[in-house]
């Protein structure tokens, strides 16, 4: 049985879910947040050490302004309401992605990370304004600046995920089979599960089903 240390998730399908319910895309985002809470709880139960959630990509700025503002207001509300709970549950929050948000949001992110920095049970990596290509470019610039040799160890050291082991598995909900610029380096050997369900419909049972399937997968890493 494979141990599960790190799960990465592309939480996709909120917008379509909202429209399917004859409501707005933003309604779907709001519901999607409930799934986030469920999956965090279930990750704790499964003793998973790292959970990386793709919340906003560098490409998502192309969306209408009102949707973007809504997403960030949801995030702000979530952190304000839940950071103490996360802290009590011994969860550490880490943001990955470029932080060029409003001063207010940057501060909330900073405070949330600082508050939970010593926590040990589960680390949640929240990918915000994250894009793998830009992360890699930045990493290579770092190598050049520090005059470090180009090798796998040094590239890893310069990524935003430098201290985080690579994901064992990636789950993408929303019936879409692509990576959308997420963790291209880190997912090199992850098991990938594409789920048909839209993110707000994804639940603990679905999650456990994937974890169970993962545990039984034969991982070769090039070997036989
Ligand atoms: C959520 O799903 C992902 C975010 C960018 C927050 P989407 O908003 O992409 O939903 P669909 O794929 O359009 O249904
Ligand atoms: C990926 O979903 C980004 C997040 C889940 C945050 P998208 O819905 O933005 O991906 P594409 O544009 O369909 O590839
Ligand atoms: Mg989508």
C-alpha cells in the first residue's frame, strides 16, 4: 500500500455548477468553499501531511472583474472566519504564488501564515496567483543571481515548494483532463486522477475512493 504524504487538488467546476443550478458562477464558488472544508477535515482524518489547493491561477486574471473580486472576497472571509479553527487543528497555512494583491489581502495572508507557522499536523499550500511556468522562470532567475549550478536539487530549492515533497497524487475535478499550468515540475511522478464531478459536488466519499485507488496503484518510478 502506498503511503499518502501529499495530495494536490485542482478544484475545478464551480462556475458550471452554479449555472447548472440556474444560479450564478459566483454561487458555485461559494458552494465550492464548503467542499474545501470537507476535504481539509478528511485529509486530517487520513493523516495526510500536505494538501495543496489550486485556488487562483495566473491565467484566471482573464476572468470578468466581478468574478475575480468575488473570489478574493470569499478568500478573505474564509481566512478571517476560519484561521483560528485551522490553528486549533494544528494546521499550517502556506501561500504559494505571486503576492501582488491589495495591501489588505497581503496583510491577511501574512498574518494567517504567521499565526500557523509552527503547526505540524497538516500543511495546506494554497496556490493563489500561481502559475508553474512563471514559478520556473523565477527559479532559473534565482539560480543565475546566486550563481548556482543548474541541477535538479538547485532547481527544486528555488521553487516556491522548495521545502515541500512532491505530490503523491493530483486530483482534478470538473471533468477536464489538463494541468492548467499547475505544478508542472512537481507533478513529474504523481498519480493523476481526473474526476467527472464538479468541485461543489465532490465529497468525502469521492475523496476516499480516490485515496483508496491511489494506495493500490503500483508506482514504478521508471523501475519495473
Ligand atoms: C473553480 O472552478 C476554479 C477557480 C478558478 C476558482 P471554475 O471557476 O473554473 O469553474 P468552471 O470550470 O468554469 O466550471
Ligand atoms: C484551473 O482551473 C485553476 C484553478 C482551479 C484555480 P481553470 O478553470 O482556470 O482552468 P482552465 O482555464 O479551464 O484550463
Ligand atoms: Mg474551470
